[in-house]
C-alpha cells in the first residue's frame, strides 16, 4: 500500500517535472533550440526603411565615431585602449541600455604574446535567441623593420565599427521601445 502510494507520488512528480520542462523548452511544439530553423523574417516597408535611415547622419558618424576610431590600434597599443574606451562610452551613453562586457585574453602572435579584448554589447542578456552583428576594431601591426609604417585600416575595419555605433545610435529609441514591449509581455 505504502509502496503503491509512493510509486503514484513519484509518477505524479515525474509528470509535473516533465510538463514543466516541456513548457519551458517548447513553444508552439518546437524546441527553442530549433526555433531559428523556422524563423520568418519580417520585411520592412519602404516607409519603415526610410524612417530608420532618416535617423542616421553620415557627417556626424565621421566626426563622432570614424575620426576617433581611425587611429593605429593594434592589440596592446595606446590607440587600441582609446578605441575600446570610445566604443564602451558610446554604447553606455545610449538609452536602450546596452550591457557591455569585456572578454580579455592573451594570445600567441608572430610578434609574441599580445593582449586582446573583445567588447560584447548585449541588449537583452536574458533573451533565448539573439541577432549578432560583429566587426573587429583592431588594426594590423607593422614591426620596426617596416620603417615606421602604420596601418589605419579604414574599411578593415574602422568604418564597419563606426557604422555599427551609428546604427545603435539611430535605432536607440526603437530598440528601447522594443525592450519595453518584450519585457511587458
Ligand atoms: Zn580585417
């Protein structure tokens, strides 16, 4: 009798856990890890594209972002430190509430062990799925035998970094509003 009761209780407990797990891991019958395979992209109307673009300002992008980013900035250099600071300060000043973290590591290179830092800005750290945009901010290092040659790397990749900062700035209000909608659901 006792044994039967405990078996029933164990079975009930199992079902409760199983249902809970199913609820957590499936949406519309699809495990969340598979949802990306069923993603339907939204297409913006011409008007929505124009509205998003109207918030960008190329002249301002040059002054605010490209000029400070377009410096010699190989890993471990003073320029690299300044660029990191600029990216962190810019994203931190936006209203959308980016969470900016650093991933620091050292790595072997043909010129010895050098320090590297990835900067990761996340809009909603608890989101199950994310769209990731990435570019590299460091520039190529020229050793002394290149007679003082410096590499500034406009398209590789100061401009992409400036474009990403401008995009974050241009969409700041929309991204902030989107967060409120997501959190209130
Ligand atoms: Zn590159």
